[in-house]
């Protein structure tokens, strides 16, 4: 922090003399030869926006797959739990849970196929 204060209190002639002698680097002198504007300007913001969108697209595929997996697992789990409840209520000997799992797998597969076909139309 003290270096910033010391550098900002230098007189203009002292800084100019150091620049002429080559003692001050381009970053210390405030010149921005490598960029268009100090903050990146409109082009810098555009490049950041493009990079952010590319990252979102890269992760959106993984997010979609993870969401599809959780949806499928949730449907099978709920149907299996309903089947287990039916087993207890009507003494079906495990057939309710098995039926619930089968219904869950079929229903989950149907929803996945429907989602894929809808995304393909877009």
C-alpha cells in the first residue's frame, strides 16, 4: 500500500525523467501498448462473454445428463416405494415392488425418449 502512495506522489518531471532514462517499465508509466483500453473496453468484455458462454455450453451437456439420470432414478425409486407399500398392504410377496420397478423403468425410459425427441426438434 505504501508503494502505491509513494508512486502516486512522484512529480511529473521526475516520472518523465525516469521514462526517458528507461528506468520505468511500461506498466509503471501507465501506457497500455498491449490492450485497447485499460479495462479491456468493449472488446475485452465481449471476449469474456464469449468465454463464459463457451464454458456454459460445455457444462450444459453434463448438467443435462446428470439431470436425466436423477430424473430416471427418482421415477424408479418412487414406483418401487409404491410397489413396496402395495406389498405390505395386500401381502403380494414382493410382486408389488417388482411391478413398481418395472413400471418405473418403463416410465423413466419413456420420459427420457420424449425429452430427447423434444430437444432434437429445437
